[in-house]
């Protein structure tokens, strides 16, 4: 299995990277979640961590939504 991290923004889904281990993907996911630019930008709505099976199926295993300030 492989894993990927994506952001969701005003223009759609943006792939950040593909990873061979869940540990590595979780590190990237966590770093983006805490990144001040992503928190303050306002156009990035959330990030997701996706698992890819060898048969081509995808499953979201984690999601984080950035909350807009004042809302």
C-alpha cells in the first residue's frame, strides 16, 4: 500500500506527495496541519491523508478542516 496527502482549496484538490509508509505520510500531514501559512491563508479548506490499495482503491484515513477565523 501507498499513501498520499492532498490539500483541498478554492480551486480543487492539490496533491502534496506520495509516500510508501503511513508513518512518513502522517508526519507530512501533521506538519501541514500545524503550518501557519496553511492556517492563515484562507483559501486552503482542508487536508486529507489517503491510503491506496494495490488494486487501485482509495480510502481516506484522516482529514483536517481549517476553520476560518471569525466564523
